[in-house]
């Protein structure tokens, strides 16, 4: 039992290599330029992956263009994108690691309960990165900082889904 607990810690530890100060600053500054585009970001995710939209009971089967203007869509977008903002605010400071784990644990639990598989989270990630590429000043350093940050978050998430 003890062996498995230690092994689990090693696996999580190996996945979650902390971002360098530069990488954390890069992720935070690029995110700051789009973080309030909540409706645009969720709409881009739904447009790229209609199978994600189909999992939302309120939005399944509805026309995205008109949905985008609704208050319900803005509220949901605010929750989902706001959650990402909470996580990003915590990166770059090792003492925030327990808070990051708690948040990701909540995300995993609530989505596991809804039967959302890692493959759909990967789709979400792909759409989010495509949005960033199109809307922030993107270059190799920005890409590698986001890749490191998202690898950490998704590694922790997938270990609990
Ligand atoms: C990193 C990616 C994601 C984040 C940060 C995220 C975050 C959230 C948050 C904060 C909520 C509201 C609180 C809650 O009910 O748990 C939520 C609800 C929900 N999420 Fe996600 N989510 C993500 C990916 C996904 C994906 C990929 C799907 C489906 C394929 C999905 C489906 C849902 C559904 C169905 C709800 C409930 C909506 C409702 O109340 O009607 N989420 N998500």
C-alpha cells in the first residue's frame, strides 16, 4: 500500500514540473490579454468541437451564433474561463501547489461525474491553444511556456479522471 502511495506521488511529481519564473510570467501576461474574452473563447471551443457543445444540456443542438448572445452562455463562459484564470493566477509560486491540486481535484470530480473523457479535454485544450495562437502575440517561447503549463494541468487532471 505504502509502495503505491509513494509511486503515485512520484508519478504526479514527474508530471508537474514547476514552470520557470519566465514561463509563468509569459503564461500570465499572454492570458491577461484575452482572459475577459470569455464568450469568444467558449464559442471558439464549441465551434471547433461541436461534440463538446453537445455535452452541455442547456446548449446541445442549438445554433451557436444566437447562443453566443444569450445571458446563459455568458454566465457559463464566465465560469469556465474564470476557472482557467484562477489556475493561471496560481502558477509560478510553489507554495500555491496545494491550491492548484485542490482546484484540479474539483474539476476532475465534477467532470468525472458527468462522464467527460480525457479525449474531450484534449479537444478543449487544442481549441484553447488555437484561440491563443490567433489572439495573442505568439512565438516559440510563448508556445513552450503554454505547453509546459498545460502539460502540468492536464497531467494532474488525467491522473484523477
Ligand atoms: C480545462 C477545461 C475545462 C474547464 C476549466 C471546465 C470548467 C467548468 C466549470 C468551472 C464548470 C461549472 C462548475 C461545475 O459545474 O463544475 C463546468 C461545467 C460543465 N462542464 Fe466543464 N470545463 C472544462 C472542460 C469541459 C469539457 C471538455 C466538457 C465536455 C466535453 C465540459 C462539460 C461541462 C458540463 C456539461 C458542465 C455543466 C454545465 C451545466 O451546468 O449545465 N467541460 N466546467
